[in-house]
C-alpha cells in the first residue's frame, strides 16, 4: 500500500511540523496570493427608507492621470471588483483617486453620505473577557489577517448599486465591499465567524483570526485546519501581516501568553517616559492632568505638594530631590490601577487628542478612567504643518495606536481645535490635499469630534508637550497625492482660474487662508476689516485657492461688482435678488450692496408695476407639481405668447404662438405635456379657450377645464400674475438689449419669498445652473418630501393680502 492509501485507511498518521513562516507561506501559496471571495450569500447593505438618496457631482481628475486611471479601472474590472453602470441609480458616490509615489493609483469611495443612510448590523461579538479566558495560558499563538479584506466580500445587486461612483469615463459600481462602509466591521465578523468560528482554538476579531494552541503540535493542527479551510473556500490571507508562532498575542489592550495576561506597556509608555517639567508652565500642565485624574488617586494633595510649592509667587523654580520623588510617584500612580483600567468593549469610548508645536498626545478614556496613553514627537516635515493639520494628525495617530480597541465601535473625539468639528464633515473635495489624505485614513472609523476647551484638555495637552522622545519616520502614505477635487464651481477652466487669481490677490481672503491653516487669533487681534468673518470662522473652509462659507463661495472684492450685475441681470426685485444671492455666495455687506444696486437701476424704475385693484379669491392649493396649471395669452412686441404657470411650484413657461386659435394652442400644450406630464386641471379665460375644439381636447386628455368669470380675467389670478412676471422680464430684457431667456432662468431659480425654495426645486427637486458661481453640492438633486401645505397656504394668504391691500369688496356680490 502507498502512503496516501495508508493515511486514508488510518493505518498511519503523518505529523506535519510547521517549522517556519516562509515554509508555511510557500506550502499554502494559493492562500497567500491573489484576491479571495467569501462563499455563501453576498452581503446586503440595508438603508433607512426615510433618508433621501444623494447623487454627487463628478470630481475633476487631472488630465495627466486619465491613462493610469483607465488602466486601474480596467484592472479592477477584470478582477470583478468594479463594473460599469449603464442604468440610472438612486445613489452616486464620489470617487477619490490616491496617487502613490510610484505613480500607481488607488481608487476609493467617499461613502460618508451613504453611511448616514446605512442600517448597522447587530451581530453578536463575544465579550473580551470570554475570549481572553480562552486564550490565556496557551503555549503558542499565530495571527492571520485577511488580504484586501473587504474586497473578499461580494455584494448583492442592490447593494452594489448603492456603491455606484462617478469617474471621467462614466459611472462604475463596486461589486465587492468597498473601504469605508460603516457596516463593514459587523459584516466581516459575521463572515469570519461563519467560516472559521467552529474551529476549536480559533478566536475571531473582525479581520484578525487568532490561533492558540495548548502546545506546539496542537497549535500546528489548528493552523493547518484554518489554512485548509481558507484554501477550500477561496479565502486569502496577507503574508506581510502573518504572525507565526509568537509567544504572546495582543488583544483588546492586554498581552496574553502562557504566563497569563498583563497590561500592554505601550499604553503607559507615554506616562512612564514623560519628561520632567522644565519650568512653572510645565508643572501647571502636569498638575492639570493630575487634578483631572485625582478622583482615582489616593492622597493626591500630599503627593503633589512638592510640585505645588514651586508655583508660589515668591519661590524660584528649582527642581530638587523632593520634586523628583513626587514626579516619579505621580507616574507610577497614573500608570497602574486603580487609575488605569482595562478596556471594556461594552462601555462608551472617548479619545482626547492634542497637538503642540512639536509633539502629539492622546488618551483613551472610558467613564473618566484612562485606558491608554500615547504620545510621540513630530517629524521635521510634520512640524511645518498648519495647526489644523497637526490637530487632525493627532486624531489619526490616536486611531492607529488604538485600532485594535476602537475599530467597529462608536468613538467620541475631544479636541480643543474647534474648526475640526466641522472639517471632518466636509466633503473630501473641499479641503486641502494633506487633510484629504488624513481623512481617508479615518474613513473606516465611526466617530464624531466634540470641542473641549484647551484648559480642560488636561491629559492630551500634557502628553503632546512632554512627548516620548523616539525617532519617528514620515508616513509614506502622506506622500500620496489625493485627486478628489470636485469641480467645486461648475464653470470653465478660465473662469475658475479667474476666481483663484482674484482670491490670491485679495488681501482679506489671503489672510483668511492663513488663519484657516494656522488657526484664528483671539478676536481682539483680528484686523477690523476681518471682524465680520470672525463671527463665522468655524464655517469657513479654504480649498483649491478659494474660500467658502459652508457651501457658498466668498467672492473676492474685485469680482463683487460683476456678481452684483449677474444677480440683477434679470432685473428681479431687492428681496428676490437677496434671496438668490444668499444661497450661492457671501461677502460682508452683500445685502446692502444689492439694495443700493437695485434702487439705482433705471430699468427697474421705469417698469415698476402698479398695484392691482381687484380683490382675489384663492384657489385650492395642489399637493404636487403640475397637478393644476393656469394658462393665458401675453402680447409683446408684435408676438403672442402662451403663458403657463404651475399652481404648486410657480414654474412658468412662455411659448411663442403664430395665432390664438385652439389648434395652435393645443399643439403647444401637447408639446409641454410631453415633457411635464398631463395636469389634472387647467384654469383659463373664456377667450380664446372656451371653444368646442379646446373642450374636446380637455375631455380627450382627461383634464378638468375651469373657465374664469366673463370679462374678469383676474379670477385666473395666478395666470395673470405669470403674465405680469413674464411681461416685466421681457420688457426689462428688451430695454437692456438682452434675450428674456436669462431672466426666465433666474426667476425659476430664485427662492419664493417665505418658502425658501425656488420653482425649480419644487418642480424638479434641484437647482438649475446659471451664470452665477455655485458649488456642485448645491446643484445635486435633493428630495423635498411633503412640502408643508400650510406653509404654502400662508404664502398664498400673504400674496392675496399684498394684492388686496388697496382693494374694496363690493357688498352683495356672491362668489361664482
């Protein structure tokens, strides 16, 4: 009998001793190479039904990267990771392109809008105590990490469409779970648990699989079973992160070995190696940290007395033996129980982060107890970062340091740098390249940033100034170039450069850019001309050489007159011009500038309309766009126009007609209905619409026709109002030597007073692009669900009140 037959008949048993990591990787080469795919049902991403889908505008990618980007997309398509999309999708995410120093590209999704809509899976994860008890006392350990972890998880068709993204070559969708999806940790735990969870001696923590054996032979058998199962199920491991036969393993903040468990020295290294204070300010910072933790420290006053003595006004700073003993005692107390606690995965997590001019500090806290301390020096390169970049770097440092503890949990970050609270929520395209690179590192974490004044940031502040002195290398990923700049202002390249040049030459905006990078000074130190900006400083973002207040561009002074001309190009009134400008742009005093311009406009003065005299009786308010429309005829400069207005959105259409016959009008209405759909009701005058042919048209198209009172066209007040609006736009355009189309566009895009939404938004759920600069985000469709009918009714009442102000109702007349 041969060896194989003997093994099958269980006549002999081969003991396979795993001698080295290299040999294991070589033997199971198929497990450590290529892209894997988890077996079983594809992953389904569940979204909340009440969250409106978001369609992000395409982002600009430099022309020089097109060839490499096309190549990368083709490679991902061949691997089945992405595929082209040729049908409409509700969600379209932004693509982020990361260029590595070697010229290769990494394609990421910016899923932050999608993450807000995702329902997190609640998959039961074994408690840390259970796992630690099972791992404790084992003789031999190994840890395997899944290669390109998320990409091994296939998505179902519906979830794949949720992960659609824009590219210069069209839309693509991820067929595998992309990096940054908020529900990924739970999905991974579930997949790993299902595949490997039944193997005795295996513990799973998200994408890490821990193998623990009672002895070397037991360990080898367990590891072989894991490798064989991975091989038969096409799951791949990362050879670079494979820890083979290590004497102890780190899990949830403790080190586990055959000797038992012990605290991770890395958690207290920042305290143990903290340098003694060199002046009174250093003592104040140290005592601030001690006071913060004082409720956990017995006899704290006696311990700190020698240090507090040095703070007396009449005492010179001289560090002696008493202070040395006090300092060492403080370090010992802080870095041991009862002050320091073991991490508890069921408790809320808070991380304090801070940055000084040359160091970073962080402290992980649970219920006020410190769990771990960390600090490091800044590299020469990092010391030249802007302050906001250093502060965000402190968060990146903390998250990387505590990854094994915090991954998959909700984290509250406390920072004394207030701009961070808004920066982390900005679109990646709206911030500087260096901040973009840092935010990409944080995409996989679920966190919020809360502002905590510096005088309460005791621990992190102290650690960032008295950091561990050890050599730190620059992060190679910070050399990557992130190409995620959206076409911030959808306009031509030359116009975009005009805005950049004007912003660069504007002294105020240049100084604002410096403040954004380095942090704003105290209010009293801010120049008088920037006081107005100081009030909104936390909402100001600088990107691509431009300054923004939230999603509105801050206009450089040299371009403000041009913007005023564009705002008033259609000769709308003061209120509408202000409303139009308010949603697109900002500069101090913009309202006053608009009032001045409109009040001095000779064309507006010439065509100022007179008051209506007839009282209006309001129609019932429709509940959706194009449910009820009004039509009328307008005559202007030897041409008749069919004017149409939607009662719900106030959207107007003007169509030139050759004559006022029913045949001509029906022809134009059919064309309009082919675009907007068929209304339920048309309100119109008797002449020229009360003809047999027009009534037959209404009956054939299932439209209710309501005719106004004879010789009293004002009973079709909405259509009359539309004619007045259109005639005013046409007259002013003619006087100004312009075509009326621009005026109609501006009217359709201007928010309705008291409602805050424009006819375009009510009609199409989006703004229309005009000549005025506007950010891509403001052009994205947004579903306005259930517009408040009461609000529309109040607006109608206000309109009637305005019209009827000088009208008198005649007694004895009955409606209809």
